[in-house]
C-alpha cells in the first residue's frame, strides 16, 4: 500500500512539474529549468518501479505477470519512450517522445481501484458507439460530396479594392459570386503584389473554411454538427451560390446535429445504464452470498434498508412515552414555530424578500433606495425574531445542531452586522456582507419539500460520480499539457506586416500566408493581437480546453491554432471534442442521471431520506425513552454504513 501511495505521489509531482513549463518564457527561466530537470529524476524513479514490479510479478510467464495488465502496458510504453531520449543519436527535443510523457497523469487511474472500474466502464461503452459513428461517417460522406460539388474552389473569391493596396483582414472573411461587390471593389481570387507577383487569396478563417478537399470539408461539417460557426458557413456559401446554401445547412443541422449527435448521447446513456445495472446485480449476488456465510458489508444497501425498516416500525409501535414537563412559555413557542401557519408565513416573507432583492437596479432614485432599505430592515427583524423564537423553543445547542438552522443563524448574524456597521465604515470587506442577503432565498429549500428532497438526491449522488469527475479532470489536464506542447504562445488573433522597402505599415494585414507556403520577401510579419483563448501556460491552456469541453466557440481556437501551426492542429481539436465533449461529458451526464434516479423512489423521494424525516418528526413531538434512543442510534449508525459503529451500538455503547 505504501509503495502504491509513493508512486501516486510521484505521478502527482510529475503533473506539477509538467504544468510549470511555460513556452511563453525563455528556456533558462527558473520554472522551465526545474521542469526540465525533474524529467531526469522522474524517469529514473519510474524505471525503477517497472523493474521492481517485473521482478515481483514476473514479466511474461506467470498468468498474473506484469505485462498481462493493460495499465502496466501503458506504464511500460511511457517509460520506454521516455528512455529513448537518452539513446545516442536521438534528439532530446523530439516532439513525439516529449508528447508521450504527457500521458503519465493517466497512471493516476491505474493506481486507484475506483478510477480503474469507472474507466473500464468508460472503455466498455465505446463499442456500442461503433454503429453511431458509422452513421455519422455516412452523413459526413454524403453531405461532404454534395458540399464539394457546390462550393469547391469558390471560397477563394473575395471583394477586394481594385488597386489591391488596401486589402485587409476583413476582406478575407467574406466571399462573393452570387452577391456582387460595392463600387470600387472587384470579386477575384488573386491580387497583384508590390513586385507584380500574383498572390492567391486564402480561404476564410486562416484558410480553414472551404470545400476544396474532403479534409477541409470534414472540418466544416464537424463544426456544423457541433452547432458552432454554422451560421457563418451558411453566409459564406449563400454569398457564392444563393439560397441553396440555406437548404443544405438546415438539412445538415437537422439530421447531423439534432438526430445523429443526440442519438450518440442516447446510446451512451443506455449503455451506461446497462453496465451500471449489471454491476449492481453482481454486487447484490455477492452480498447475498456473503450474508449466507455471515459476512455483513458495511455498505450493503439491502442490509441497511432492512434494519432501518425494522427499527422504524419498532419506534412507531412503542407509541408515545410519558410527556416531560415543559415550561408553559417554551411550550407556547414550540407550538408557534411548529405550526403550519407560522411556517407558511416564513415562506411568504422569504418570497417578498426575494422580490425586494430583485427590485434593485443601477441608478436607483433615493426614494426607491430608502424603501428597499426599510424593507431590508423589516425582513432582518423578522428573521431575527424567528431565530430567537426557535432558540428559546429548542434550546441553543439543539437548534444549532441542525445544519439548516445553523445556516439561518449565520444569515441573521451577518444581516445584523451589516445593519450595525454604517456604510463606508469599518473594513473594506464589510460592504461584501450585503451579498449575503441573497442567501435568504436558499431558506426556501428547507421549506419546499420537493426541492429539499431533490437536493438530498443530488448530494447523495455526488460521491458515486466523483470517479468520473476525476477522470474528466485528468483527461482535461492531459489535453491542456498537449496544447502547451503543440501550440505554446503561437496563437494570434490578428497579424500585421510591414514592408521596409516602401515604408508601409499594416497594409498587408489580410494577406497572411499560412505556414508552409512561400512568404513574400522583404515583409516582416508580427502578431498584433493575442486571443483570449491560448496555450501560453497551463492555466490558460486549462481554460481553453475547458471551453472546448463545453463546446462554446471551440472552432475559433481551431482556426487560430491552424494559422499558428498547420492543418495537423485540427486532429487535436477533433480528438478533444470527440473524447471530451461527446463521450466523456455524456457519460458524466449519464452517471448523474442514473444515480439521481436510483436514489429516488417511484414517488420521487428517496426511501432512506423519507424514513429519516419521519423519525425526526416522531422524536421531536414526544419524550424519548432509553430503548427508543437506542433504536434511533442504531438507525443512524446503519445509515452511516460504518461496521465498527454498528458493533458499538449493538453492545449499547455510544458511538
């Protein structure tokens, strides 16, 4: 166990060192030097791990040998490719070998059993998507061929000035053909340079948007199916061929995005539900077999539910005990705060408080501000009075033990501090206390039964989906490291150039020639504007990859990355969208829905939460005998799923 923990620690440190690398800074900076030096130490330690495991388990011959584990194969591949950097004749800066080391965070999955099970379920769900991807490919082929027949070689044409001298970047983002050009402009695919050379104009979006070949067509179709940028594609096509483009893109969005993509989501969810059901059946069979042999699992759902039901019946059958004498005033307060009319009044006041908070706006008149301030004072006094009444009725410690009451007490305390401290006085953070008024709205969750039950369901499902959240974070981190490695600080939103021979500045902005093509002589290109989404360090790369995971404006990053490198960047973004946005996020959603449905009974309320609520109401209205207290203790103990506490409770000890 300690060995695996040490390996996990090394993987964690490796992630930190990889994230320290900043391509926007010189290589001799402290962070970059530490990141490079750590590679030598870590490769030695990971090699030692492989050797130790190989000696312990054997390499090939035993059935449980090292090489027979798929995760060990990944570890071995990363180590071997890392060692190739030290082979004489191999370039230490080989990008492929440097990229493979970025897969080391995947080893976090192999060192955690829970993550391994979740990742196995993720991998097992992939074969069910083969048919969907086949349909997707068929859709790409059909629409791609039709699009190439309509617009192949047409997106090169742009409306440019007749003298060609003032051609700018904006001219490259429109097309022409069906639509004419305004006076003084001509629709052409070439212009004449300063040295009378013929320059072919590029396609829009750094030359990426066109139907010139099947790969660029595929990029356009893929972006359209993600519902990003398809309006611009439609406009560019309509400017060339007219309204036929509208019918083409509407059909593509309807069939490709609404049908095929959502079909993939349905298949992922159905397959995940099937795998989860199979896992539950196997677990139930194992628990049943263990129970026959007298083994009790601390998280056995059936065992806990059975004991909970028996204890609930026992408490209900014993009936009320002899009432304990309570002070008449305290009894009066108990009757008031537990009265349905009082609870309805509290909900009503919360509603009015919400309306008052929503009435605030910038530039309020002084009378309006005075009215809202008076209402805030009234609401604060009311909630303060409610808090005092409950403290006197239940006692302070009994009141504060309930999480919802502690939350109410905190809001009242902050509201009183806000009223006592004058505006502009005290520490600067005092003004932030006004924000806590908004938390009063959350009091509705406690009073609104259906919302409260839903929140309990969501909270109960968080632990079971934690593994998928960790896997998603690991994959997001790996793609971020790859983005830093591939693109670095090269992304640019707008290029400008100067021609020293004639002394002209920013006249060839729109003539940006993608990498790989011949540059014009005597012209110096530079980046005028850096985009908000970039990969200059791990922080910005993480935000950029997360943006792609959400599917928002990911195609803009694609265009800028292709303009900074080459068309190969499109492979990175397609893999990112397929794995992150469509497969992983859909599985994550399926996990949430499945767990909420599982924790919710047929009537929409979890059985265990409803049982706890009934027990609380029963115990609050009558005196609790020793046997009843012990029964409730057993109930809470079984719900906590802790075997040691179960044993203590059965022996009559306080857990």
